C-alpha cells in the first residue's frame, strides 16, 4: 500500500512564507512512486500554492471545510470552492472539534461533501486524555469512525483516509506523553476490526490509517513500522524543512 506523509501547517506562515517554504520543499523532497506527500497550508495560501506546486511531488490539503456547497454561511469555505485547488481535506481534527465546536454531524457531512467534490477526506479520530483514563478509547473511536463514515456510499468508502490522532499526544515535548508504538498498533488493529465488521474485509484492509501526534524525525521510523499504520500526520515538525524532509526520507526507506 502507498504510504502518506501529511504536514498540517495549522495557522502558521503568511502566504508569502508558505510559498517560499513550498519552494524549498519541492527542491528538497525526493519523488517516490509509493509515497504520497501532502501539505495543508492555511486556507488563504491554498489557491496560489495550487498554481505553484508540482502535484507529482506535493499535493495540497485544506485543514477543514464547510459541509454546504454554497450559501449564506459567512466566513466559510466549501469543498465545492476548494475543488480543483486541493486533493485532500483534513476533516474532524481535534482542534476543530474542541476549539471550533465541530460536531460529529458536521464531520460526517463534510466527509460526504469532500467526496462529492472529488476531494479525498482525511478523517481524524482520537480520544482525549480523560476518555483514555476512563477506558473509553474504543467507544470514542468507534463512534467517531462510524459516525464520520455514515454518509459515505459503499463505492466511495475506498477513497477515504483515516488519521488516528490521540488528543493527549498532540504537541507534546515530554517523552512520557508520546504515544507508544504498541498502543498505536492496538488502536490501528481495532480500527481495522471495526471497518471489517461494518464494511467487510476489502475496505478494512485497503483504507490507509495514518498516525499523528508529536511525530518527529526521531520517532517517525518507529511509528511507520507499526503494523496497520500507513503514514503520518505531522504538525510542528512539518514546519521545519529539514525535519519534514527527514521524515519523508525515513518513510521512503521504510517503503523500500
Ligand atoms: P503535532 O505533530 O505538532 O503534535 O501536531 C499533530 C497534529 O495535530 C497534526 O494534525
């Protein structure tokens, strides 16, 4: 299966800085048949960067989108408007759920909107620290996964990418709070089990599952070799060219 390295730039870089940074990445990144490299710049940078990027090397993702196609939704941008500009859309990121109050209903409607606009949804799921402490991880992940996919037609299911991002492991600098590869393996196996029970073996084995949460060049190799993990969703390390390129190089070595 293809491996994915996705850089979520979050709310960083001006449009000019994004362009300079993309230029640097395009120069430094190797091209690899089985490696999909995606970056998710700020919304304002997407359109100019879509004209600049070489899509054979780096594809673009939006960090969120509104589930409606058009209408009176001041400040929102829809998948219909993003169509042709991005190939992917990150949907249901925990920061969107927590800080912007995106609900499961919003998430599933946006997943459906992305698919009807030829955009690949990267559906993010992950438990909070409290949910983990109370032993609710599996229930939360099952609800977010099946909820997020509930408006997807059988034929479109194979076009979805899943990203597991435990909320407690995002943006941590303490080793003790990093997710252990064994824990990720258990969760990735659980996600495949739920997919198998709900949609059958073909979907369960073919959907890519990415891991995200404080990924850096020192731990990327360990995460990429976790069974059932097909790539990484990288936050802060994706903002530093040397680190992002190193993570891609590691993914390339793991693929070869
Ligand atoms: P960090 O890699 O900074 O922990 O961010 C992870 C993330 O939220 C990517 O979407």
